[in-house]
C-alpha cells in the first residue's frame, strides 16, 4: 500500500529540474519553453536573506553617520566620536568637511 503523497514535495522536486519542468509545460500547456535556470525556494530565500543583511547594514551605517554628524554639531572631539561610532578619524574629518 502506498503512503500519502506530499504534493508540495512532489512539485518542488519536479519543478527544480529543468528537463522535468520543460516536459510538464509542453505536456500540460502544449508549448515549448527555454529555461535558463530554476530558482529553488532555498536559493530564493538565501538571496532574500542576503538582501536583508545588506539593507540592515545600510540602515546601521546611516544611523552611525547621523550620530557622528550630531556629535560634530555638539562639538565633540574626533577621538570621542570615533570611540562612540567606530568610525575612523579620516571618516569623521570627511563628515566635518561636508557640514
């Protein structure tokens, strides 16, 4: 006796193979297609995770720059700003020139 089939697993396995996917489209839709690559759920999730990390890094960098700019406006020394933000003295000098 066959056990229950998990349709989600079947579709994931079938559609992660270019040959099987092309055959499915040909048989069901009656058309030939060319497939360069198939993005699996894992690859898509990995790309989304990486994009999320990059976005977080950009936001954190922007916050750090805002903190440094505010500290400059309040008259803090470069060394203090560097200790607070982790920015280099050169980066702080550049921010000072922009103000």
